[in-house]
C-alpha cells in the first residue's frame, strides 16, 4: 500500500492551487494590504497643507496685532455702567489705560486696579470695545444693615462685607451704636472688613421683635437693646441667642414690675439664667 505522494497526487495539488477561486482570494488579500499602506505622496500633501494653515494663522494674528496698535485703536474713552459716582476720565487715568493699544488691554489687571479704588462694589468686569473704548460694569453691594457708629456710618451686606459708601437704597435695619460686635474694648474703632454672616442674621431677627416705634441700639456693655416704651431700656445681648425665651421673660418681668410698682431704668436679659434690672441713680 502506497501512502506517499505520487505524481498523480502532485498533479491534483497543482490543479487546486491553480483554481480560479484561490487566485481571487490572493488578489483580494493583496488589494487589502495595499489600502492599509498610505502612499508617501498623500502623507506629504497633508503635512504641507497643515504647515501652510499654521503659517497663515500666524501671519493673520501678527497683522491683526499690528493693526490694533494703530493710533485709531488706542484707548480714548471709558463707558461706565452700574455706578453713578465714578468719573470716566479719572478712571482711565487711574488704571493707566490712556492711549494704550486696545489689543494689549488685560481686563483682569484693570479689574483688580478698579477694585482697589472702589472696594464697596460686589463685582467689576471690563470689556474692550473696538475701536478705542473700554466698557466697565459695576455690580454694587446691597446694604442689609446700616451701622450708625458715633456719627459716622458704614453698611453691611447680606454676606457680611463692610463698605463705607452706600449707593443702593437705604436698608430698613439701622443700628445706632457706640461699638460693634467683636470689638476688643470700648475704644476699639477698627471695624473689620467683613463680619460673620451670623451677625447680619442676628440683627435682622432682633430688629423684627422690637417695637416698631423704637430704634435699635447697640452698646459695648449691653449689646442690642431698645426703649421698651414702658419706662425702661431692654437689653438682650450681643446676638439673638435664646431670643424667643428672652422675649417671653421680658413680658413676664414687665407684669411683675407693674404688680409690684417697680420702675427700673433698664432690664438686661443678656444672660437668660441671670437677668437683672437697675434703677436710675
């Protein structure tokens, strides 16, 4: 028995290799390989187009920069929005923008300079407008509390920021004071740039419970207080801690005073567990 490959077997293999289907498979394989390999000519063309595009963009930017440095494109005016008390001419000289090329203006630098001059504003934004104008937008702080401090005044916004010029409407809450929350001593006049927000919230809640006809006071010794309208001053301390309990106690003590014909000059509820009253000297 012959298990080798004779001439007949070799002829059969040759016929299989020469079959049209096999040739087609080989042709498709070669075609696929040729598609995977991009031609050097295509690569070179794409690279040249990219370089040309970059050069064109650079030349355009250079031309635009030079164009914006022409005399007609130098800062000549400032338009103010949101602030009535800022002089445009003063602002343009203060920021050093006079005759600066509009294309070289750095809005962030100008905004910082303006903030140093007008810190009472909540936000300031600067935009360059062609050909030669700067637009400056002011967002003013809105006063939540006015602090009448020995003849001078300052204002506090909702976030606790302090400012010395109020351009918004006068707030409902006005505190007449000889000190302020957190003062180191009676003579301390160094008002912080910012109070804690809790101080604003306390002033609002305390203002809401006092008699409408009485003004809200604040002293270093007693904190917040007002004329009770019953012949004595009522003091409740430097914040609104235990405010509801203090108001209930004030009503109870007022009934006690009337029943016993007591006429104090002041009643202090700063320490709710140790209230005290005092007679006039």
